[in-house]
């Protein structure tokens, strides 16, 4: 797989690949005593929403923005969760396991995807400390993550 020839969305197998990744990840999360409480309101729809978010971030269709409220909606969903650093690190461990199981082999691909998750979970943790209903202002468009990180 050539870094020059495709974006991360294509490299991970498109939305179908991201659904598989999300499904595997949330199977691990919901069985994890540290993280399961954070996802007390989890529904199977969440897997699809995460796959659609990641598709947009990695260079695929902009469905999260056009259909699900975009960057603002994603950040707002994290308000009041009070995510701890311990939970964030466990989240990263489980996502690393899911990435190893579901994404195509290739160190550059897996490295870039996990760098995105590290960056994103730090933002989610920060936002989660804010109370529900907090005005976050305009966070701007959905970020894009490519072969060289944040674009």
C-alpha cells in the first residue's frame, strides 16, 4: 500500500473496515470493567456513528458532518463524562488490540491511525470535564487525519 496513492480511509478498507474496527473495539470496551460504565448508554447505533466519523476524519465521505451534526455534535456527546487518564489509557490499549486485529498489516497505517486516536482521546478527555450543556463555541470543521497526521 502506497502512502502517496491512497488516503487512510482507503487504506483501512473504507467504511466497512471501520465498522469492523468499531465493532471489535466496542466488544472489548463493553466487557471491560473500567470502560463499560463510560458507555452505560451504549447502543449498536454508536458503532455506525463511530465508523461514519472515522470515515470522514480519514478522508472518506463527509456523512458525519452532513447527517450527524459534525464536529460540534461529537464534542457535545462527550460533555459530562469525566473521563479519567486511566480510562483514556485503557481505551488506547483496547483500540490498539482492535487495530491489530482488524486493520491491514502495515506499520505506517497502524501508526497513523493510533496517533489519531491518541490525539482524539486527549481532546475527548478534556471536553468530558465540562458539564453537560456547556457552550463549546465553534470547534470548526471535522478534522482530517492523513499519512502525515493532522491536515
